[in-house]
């Protein structure tokens, strides 16, 4: 199994840097937008997978 520790370290450092330069409301909006982006990408991948199997 491949380790994703480097990705986790990068994301952790990025989150800390963003938290230092953005206020709570800005962070809240960014978090929601990134969650939405992740959900949309997952949906696109699922649809592509279904279309390939047809």
C-alpha cells in the first residue's frame, strides 16, 4: 500500500498557513467551497465510471 504521508504533511502545512492569514469567515467559506469541489469531482468520476460500463 502506497503511503500518502507527504500529501497529508503538505495539506496540514497549507491549512496552517491559510489559518494564519485568513479570518474565520473566509476560512469557513473556503472550507465549504473546497468540500463542494471535492463532491463535484467525486460525482464526475462516478458518472464517468458508469458511462464507461455502458
